[in-house]
């Protein structure tokens, strides 16, 4: 089955398809009524022509009657002479009068038919005007839908720009980390060189100390030979003084190198701490980038999947395993279950959840009615899908009782509801059980009751309380009213609507 992906928007591509189909139907009905009105007008014109021809004949008959009346007056003068002829003319006059009456009655009938045709033509013109107004309205709605779609595409592009900026910052941090590691290695190398230099100085100091002892021995010998070697003694004292001064200089150099070594060790420790901090920062940015990528990969048909405490409402009425009223579809219910599992796996912030099935009544397939279930891993989504597939859909659609049950979790931190359905409500409060309404009238009243109940009681807009977001997912349905209802339900409760296409 191909899923129609949608940008998070009020309208989606499926709704555009529905509007286009509705527009096509309106144009087709307009052409049909226009064609019928033209045919009726042509028939009216033809009947009018016939009526005019008969009226002309009637006028000719009236003229004939006038002529015959004149003849009768003339024959009255010669009545005695032409009695037979008078009787014959009188009979002809009566026949002519009967024909005239028939023609007058026929003319009245044709005139009535002509008036009826004029009324039909006027009604057709009124319907045509209404269809033109509907066509203009649909054109405006289509233009608004295109504008909203453009806005959502722009928002999507901005999201990808932010993701690119995050990746760029991550690369810069990685480069900084590499440069810091290089500096740390250089500092360590410098410290090693200074350690080697210190060892060399200590070795030289040991040599000098040995030389000092040797000079002290020579000094003792020079003391014994003081009298004989005064010049050598002076020279030795000078050499000893020079050695002591050099020794003091070496001691100062040793202290300086020791301090420098300690500073280098501290710098190395700070560098290690910086490396550790940068490593943690790198891991944090990598995790954020992965989360962003996961969120982008897990977008479901244009809905940004959010929510930490989520209720999943699933329609399990009999239509959830049917294509239409007379055709079964063995793949529809498994698709619904897989879609629910996919949505659950995609909720990166999900902590607690509960699943409520609804038809004539409600059912908790995972148990623990009225209490949250802890979401631990994707295995929970797999278990949920397997549990739902084992249940067979049946019964009507009482969506009102499902929402009443879901909002019992409002005081327990409920923040998001996901609704999965394929039809309009046909049971529940809003319609009397013994009502004789048609199915369409009943579903319209039930739908209005649910939307009004959410707006005014269950999920009103309040300044001191955050509204519960309601997202709706519709599965391939025949009536556009279903998509319109689910779309309005999501739009009025800060959510989004997605329509799943038929496989």
C-alpha cells in the first residue's frame, strides 16, 4: 500500500484529491443540468411553434365562421327558396363551432404546457447559478489549500536547514577536538623532552658533585702542602669558588625546570580535561544529530510525532476489515495494526501509553484499564501489533464513549491522542435510540455532538491549562465526509490529519 506523505498542515494531498473529485462532480452535474435545460427549452420552443400554428388555424376558422355567418344572414333573406341549403349550412356552422372549441381547448393546454416549461427553465437557470457559485467557492478553497501547502513546504525546508546547521556545527566541533588532541600530543612531547633535559641536568649535577668531592680531596692535600704550594692553593680556591657558583646556578636551573615541569603537568591535565569535555560534547551532539535524523526518518505521512503520555484510540468496528459494505478486505486490519506499531516506534519522547479499542463498547487490549503502561522499548510496539491482529473487528462505531474514556487520563498527564478510524460515528449520545433519522442525518448529529463535547467540555482552550493534541489517521474510505470529519476533529484540537490510500 502506498502511503500519502503529507506536510504538517491543515489540508493534505488526499483532501486536495477529494476537493478535485468534488469539483469534477459539480462540473459534471452543471453540464448535465445545462444539457437538460437546453433540451427542455428546445421542446418548449417546438411546442410553442405548434401552438402558434394551431392558433393560426383557429384564426382562420374564426374568419371562416365570420364568412359563414354572413352567408347565413344572406341565406335568411332567401330562406324560403333555399331551406335545404340553409339546413346544410347550419350543420356546417355547428361542426365549425365544435372545431373552434376544440382548437381553443387545445390552445389552452399548450399555453399551460408552455408556462410549465418556462418554470422548469427558470429553475434550471437558478440551479446553474448556484453551481457557478459553488464552483467559485471551490476554486477559492483550492487556492487556499495550495498556499497552505507552500507554507508547509517552506517550514519543512527550514527544518532541513536547521539540521544542516547542526551537522555543520558538529563537524566544526570534531575539527576543534582533533586540533585539541594535536595540541595535547605536542604538550606531552614537550613535557617528555623537558623530563629528558631534567635527567641530563641531574646527571651533570652528580658529575659536578663528584668533581666537588675530588676538589675537596685536592684541597686537603693542598692544605698539607700549603707552605709549598700557596700559588696552587689560591688557584684551587678560585676553582672551588667557580665550581660552587656553577653548582648554585645548576640548583636554580633545577628549581626553574621543576616549576616548568609542574606547570606542563598541570597544562597536560587541563588538556586532558578539555579533551574529555569535548568528547562528551561530541557524543552529545552526535546523539542530538541521531535524534534529529531519527525524528526526520520517523515522520509519518506529514505528522510530527510527539507526545510523552499518549492514548491510542483504535476503531474496531466491522468496517475496519471491509473495502465497502459488500467487499471484505483481509489486509486492511493488519495494515491498521502495523501502522499503529510504526507510530508508536516513532514517538521518541514516549514514556507512558495506553490503547483503547472502540466499537459498540470500549476495550483495553493491553490490560490495566484507567492506568498508564510504561513504554520500555520497540518490543512493546511489536507486542501491541501482535495483540491487535489477534482481535477481530465487529460492531458499530461509538466514538463518543472512546473520547470520554480517554480524557479520564487528563489528570494523569495526558498530552496527546492518536485516533485511527475509517468511518463516521453511527452510535452514541447525540441521537435518541428510537429516532427515525436517516443514516446520514444520524452520523451528522453524532459528529457534531463529539466536536461540541471536545470544544466545550473535554478539551476547551484555557489559558491556565494546555490542550490535549488530537491527531487523526483515516484509512481508505469511500465517503469524503469521513475525511472532512477527521480533518476537522484534528484541526480543532491542535493536531494533524492523515489519509491512508487504498492499496
